[in-house]
């Protein structure tokens, strides 16, 4: 194993922590690691990230199921609906130019982040974990 | 998926994060073959993915354990910060 390989493993570790912690499956971190750190094209980075996501999300997801953080009902709908959407999305991604795809994705993330930040800011700091639904 | 659950469905941040993590498994499995088989060459670097996985499965376990130990509001603010950093990066340097 070369030093470059070791670096990828370390980067994977930090992406994994982020994934298990904030529930992003790792893709949000894996893709920039590859495009910025290793000069991958956007499409190759997305495809490779999908392969790495599966075991990462499994390992991060299981403790969360055990601790009762996962709402299995809505989870099933999102996973099932998402899987259908993902095939369409993946086909679209292969034929849309990479930079355009990245900008649209970035715009979504920023808009959502601003809204979520505003809502969280308004909540009292004492707000603890949400009750189970 | 996380912002949609929190903003539109009123799901708590911990549940939203955990749901998203589990729901992403079938999603990634469904999309992977499309990336692998649609072009003349596979748009998946399996060697690189394997190296990422070696680190990320350990990290994911650590991260998942951390999730249970942080208050709701702080967790949301961390999610917001990560989304902002990645979002701005993609917008400015696509």
C-alpha cells in the first residue's frame, strides 16, 4: 500500500465519521475528496462514492436502528421512493455536464442550509432530542 | 433528504439523520449499476472505493455513536455548517 492509498483510507475515515454522525451516507464528503483531492471527474466521483456509501451507511445505520433513532416506516418509503428516483437521477447525471450538475446540487444545499439554520436559530438553545414519533 | 424531512415533515434532527443514513442504502444500490454499466467504461473506480471503505466503515461507527450524544440544536447547526461548506464549494468550484 502506497502513501497515497493510506491518505485515501484516512480521508475515508473522516468522511465516515461525518456520514455516521450527520447521516449523509458519505457522498457529500466522498465526492469533494475525489474531485478536489484526487482530480476525479464529477461523474466518476459520484459513481465511486455510491460504491463506498453502501457499506458505510450499513455500518452507520445499524447502531442507529439499535438506538431507536430510525423511524422505520418513513425510512422504508424514503428508501423505496429514493431507489426509483435514484435510477432516474443517475441516468440524468450521466448525460448532464458535470459542472452544471455540481452547481445545481450546490445551490440546493445552500438554500436548505440557510432555511434549516434559520429555524434552528429561532429554537431555544435548551431544545433537546425530539420525542419518538 | 435531511433538509426535506426537517423542514417539510417536521421530523426531529436525530431521526432525520438516522433515517437518511438507512434510506440511502437501497438508493445507492439502485444507482450504482447505472454508473457502472451505462457508459462504455465503468464510471466507478472500485480500487479507490475499497480504500475509502476501509477508512469510512470505522469512521461511520464512531460517527453513529456520537450522534446519540449531542443535543438537537447543536446537531442541526453542525448539519447546516456542513451543507453550507459543501454547497458553496460546489457553486463556486463546480
